[in-house]
């Protein structure tokens, strides 16, 4: 399943240093079923945030989103909740890798992250490298093609399966 190249949705605005413990609390670490995971997304930030997450929300945040532990379930829970992208000033490196592995699109765009207000309608053109908020458009550097291939496939495992299937087909199904 390819990631959408253009989409829009209401913003869920968060602050700086949103760590993996508040994104997906450790007490749920053994839950991997997407329907269950999404129930606990942002539980560590309280019901005022967790209760507002809806499919199609675009998360906007400040600096260092996804810092803390290397908990891969944090990225998986965001994707399970139907969030098409996270826009932030910066991301923790391990969270960035985990997000690509789960097929979650992360966009680094400090100007847009500052401009987005909670509840604002945000439009994203992934291939065009543009984010529109209100009447303002912000540019961001698109992810490299090889990362977009992984995200488009739905994550690293799905991408690997796609490559294996293509190689088998090229050999005549063996």
C-alpha cells in the first residue's frame, strides 16, 4: 500500500521533547496488535491529548520528537492510529529510523511546525515538498527515494517482501 502523496487533515499540535514513553507507555510494550496499540497512543500526555487523536490527524511538534527510549512501538502506534505524517522541527534519530521501518512519514520543517496551530487544517504535498497551513506554504526537503520506497511499501518488512517477490518473479517463480 503506497503512502498518499497529497493529503490534508486537522493538526494535533504538541510541544518539544515528546518522548517515546508518552507517545506509547512502556506498560504496553508487549502489545503489537494495531487496534490495541492505537488505544494507548499519547496516553502519557493525559486524556486531554490522547482523547483527541483521530484518523487523519497530522501531528505537529517542536524539537526532538520521539526522544527517549528506542521503543519502536511508538512509531507503530502512531501509524496504527491512522496518522499520515508527523511534522516537526527535528526528530530523534532512532525514532526516525523506527518510523521509516513502520512506514510512518516524518517531515522535518521547522517553519511549518512553528506556524501550525492546534486544530488547523494542514495540507501536505509529499512529492512536491510543500506544506500549506492557512494561506502560507512551506517547503521541506523530500525524503530520498529509497526511504520513500520503504514508506510507500508500508514499512521495511513489507518492502523486503516486495523485493523478494519481484526477484522470485524475475526467476520464473522459483
